[in-house]
C-alpha cells in the first residue's frame, strides 16, 4: 500500500495526516471474525489512518470512529503513528 488516500483514513488538525507517498505498514481489523477494515501507518512520515471495508457496513464505520479517537489521543501524547 503506497500512495494511500481514503476519505476516512485520517487527517485534520488534531490527527495524523491521512495521506502518504511512502510505504505503509497495515494491520487487518476484524470483529467477530469478520474483516471490517485496515489500520495503517506510514513508515517514514507521520501519516496514519483506518480504511473501512465497505462490505462490512455499520461496524466498519463505528470502528473507524473509534480508531480516529485513538489516533487523536496518541498524537496528543506525542506518539508517532508507528507507536
């Protein structure tokens, strides 16, 4: 995943940037065994986000909001996206 950009990926003044041109590390996020999206962080800059899997519907949107809250908290604490 390089050059990632998604409308709900991240960004905003209190969040990490939601786009990057560098390589990213990503983890699948599952709820009750169902893949709902991917949490990602750039390897060389401060970008990070969560990409919802559209087929997961509402649970993916809820997870996206929770990951956004956690990213903002991590940024306030001075952590890098890879932390």
